[in-house]
C-alpha cells in the first residue's frame, strides 16, 4: 500500500504544481495526464492489496480496480500524445485526446469512490483517516466554489483555476500520505481477530 500511496501523492503533486504555476505565472502546463496516470496506477495497486485483505465488499475492490485500469489506459494514450508534441489542451488536439481526459477522469473517480467505500467499511486506514477518500469526493465541489469566489473577487481567471487545482492537489497529497502512513494491516479486528 505504501507504493500505491506514493503514486497517488506523486499524481497529486502534478495537480498542485499545475495550480501553483497557473497562479504565479499564468502558464497552464499540461500535467493532468500525468496526474491521471500516476493516481490510477496507485489506485490499481491499492485495489489489489484491498482485494487480498478485505473480507467484505470485495466486489467493490474489483470495480475500483477496473476503474483504475480503464483510467490508466486512457491516461497512457493522453501521455503518449503529450510526449509526442500534441498539447492536449490546444485547439488542434484530436478529439481522441479529449475523450482520454474524460475516460481517465471517470476511471479515477470510480476508483476513488469504490475503494473509498471499501476503506471505510473494512477500516483499511486507521482512525478517522478512513473517511478521507470519501471525504475527498465531498469537499471537491466546495474547493471549486471557494476558488471561484476568490478568483471573482480578485478578477483573475488564472487565480480561480489555479487555486482550485492547488487546493485539489493538496487534498490529494493528504490522501497519498494517509495511504502511506495510516494503513491498517488488520482491517476489521472485530471480525478478523489477530492470530493467537
């Protein structure tokens, strides 16, 4: 799980960097494909670990792993376009690039939601940390509402977009930290007592 958390954290760092660069320089770097690639890989590894450890709701780990795999494949296509010189956000980018953005985002979202439910149900993260993956879905809209309000007050579209991305990246980095540091090996001690 530690490597899965590191991949999620690295993906989050891409979104944080994109947001900070947008705020400070107005430069909109194409880092979303890297975010999708790294986080979907992290969620795929987490799904494998959770599948082996979970005794309840294992079917959700399969669904989360499938979402992560689909997101990863779409992100690979987007990254290939990016490294061959096609900037995904440019007007001349093929329609397939936009489709890969949508598919990779949907795959990451499905993985986050389903694996988040498994983590809550099986207490895969210690204490209140188990609520973080599901909480991340809940706070995403308020993050963008706050960023929009700040950007409108200042009168800067770059600040609106950049702040939303930076706050999202920071929240996802917290998730990566939690997966690395707060995982529990005994998922539910009430139903899975430690061996004597």
